[in-house]
């Protein structure tokens, strides 16, 4: 071994889901949205000029940050996101007073919520005490913690794969969990999130809401009461823009300032001009957002019925995926058979979940292809 090899920061990287090259694939493996982004995004793309690209983008990504602040304010005022919510306001109000809003100073944007989360780990998880997160959860958390040498202790989900809030009452250096959780899709009621916040007033609590728009109630409203809360969201799922890489955090202006200090110590220009322009356009189309998220939720509820009939069981997911296990056919076998058929789902060969498949909710037609294959698969009896 060469001397310098001793000093390499060796990491075991996160493994993203496969992006197959074949065009005929039914792609239900990476929780993307099957519908295209808002038509306003296509229009903004047509309007883009190449001349401004010669210059660096706005390091503050002000247009996008302001659009997200308005979008969050709009959501808080008009849409009580719940199973049967109605989003009353179709148009984002540009004239709201700061006092009744989420302000632009409360928004931090990054290259997907992965970038935002990595910055949060770096900025706020800096204690000798371990941070806490569930044992079955987004598999990037332990990768960042390992890379940044942040101590952590995984808190086991209960046998029903639910987060137990009492597990987060011990001394710690910070708390993070997705809501709904991934890959289970299980949603924590807002009361339980608040319970966790109440018991952790001395540390930063991060709620990763990548999938909140598919039936959950956001914790953003709790920011008024808890200045140690950071809510993280993304344009990758409910806004159909995984390829543009736009994520953001909502928190107190003070916490956002700390995050920006760290960001500017790394890379001032995280958001490119295209992401800023197209993200802004998406944020300003609440009607399209509402339509697509509702379509996905409706398809998901039908998928629950179909898959239950076929002998699968699963959490009552409130995300754009189902985490399923079959009573007789092993998940690993089914994963391989589905892939062979050109239907890609996600399989995690990990303790406790190695007999489960995570199936992203696609269009109704895509889901029909899945059911059709499963109905005749040996061992899956209806
Ligand atoms: N959080 C969770 C729980 C996720 O599943 C994902 C998607 N892989 C992300 C964050 C990151 O999403 P993105 O970087 O596309 O915003």
C-alpha cells in the first residue's frame, strides 16, 4: 500500500436506482413522476436565451427562492393538504405581506434535495452525540453521516414498520426522518412530528418531505412554533422535475443564514440559469401541480386494491410508491422476473426489507402492465 493511500477518505457511496437505456421500459423504480412537468415549464424553456449563459448565474437564485416562498405561502393559506383537500387558490398571490408569509429568507435552494440535505448534515450535525434516524429509511442518511464522520444511531421501526416517537426522546445530536418515510410510504401524523419536536428542542430536527404532496400534511406550519425545525422538499416528485435537480429547505431565517454560509464556502453557484428559470415556472403553476398529484394519488389507491387482491401486503402508503411483500413469491425472484419483462421496480437487499419491493406509482396504463404480468405469474394466485 502506498503511503498516501492511508489518507484517502474512503466512502461507501449511495447507490441510486437504475436508469435503463431501453426506451420500452415501464419504469417504476426511482419514484419519478410519470407525467411531464407543467406546460409553463415547457414555455419557459422555449423563452430561454443562450446569451446570458456566458455569465454566472445569480448565486442567490433569487427568482426561484422568491417563487418558492410564494408557493409555500400559497400552500399554507389555501391548501390544507390532507387526503381530501381542495386547493382553493388557483393563482399564486404576488402581493402578500411578509408577516403572513414564508419569506424568501426562509428558503434555501440546492441541486435536488440531496444537495440540501448534505448541506444540512454538514452545517447542523456537528455534535459528539449521535444523530438519530430510523433503521429503515432513506439510505443516503448513513452515507452522509459516514462521510462527514457524524456519529449516528438507527432507531428501529416497530414491527408494523412505523416510527415510534418515544425512540427520539433520548439524548442526541440531531434528528432526521422522512415524512412519509421511505421506502415504506408510512405517514406520521402532524401530532407525532410535533411530539418529536417537543422532545428535541436542543437540537435541529429535519423533516424530509420529499413525498409529502401525495397525501400528507406538511410540517411547514410548525415553523411558527419551533425554531429548530427544518423542512426539506423537492421538485423531483410532485413537480415532475427530477432531471432538473431542484430541492429546498424551509426554516427560520437564522437557520437559512447558517446554511448559506456553508454553501458559499463550497460553491456559490449551485443553481444554474435553466434550473432557476424552469423551477420558477413550475412553482407558479399550482393548478397543474394539483391535477397531477391527484391523478397519482388516485392511481395509488387503485394499486392498493389490485395488489391486495393479488396477495400482496403493504403499508398504507401516502407517497408515490408502495412497499410490498407477497405472501408466497419471494421479492428477489419477482424483482428479477419483472426486470426481464421490462418492468423496473426497486429491491433493497438489506436486513428486514429483503422480501419487499418498492413500486413507484406510474400512469394507469403502466400500472395495468404490472398487474397483467402479476396476474399470470406462477405462485401469485388471485
Ligand atoms: N429524500 C428522500 C426520502 C428521497 O427518497 C429522495 C429521492 N431519492 C430524496 C430525498 C432526494 O431527492 P432529490 O435529490 O431528487 O430532491
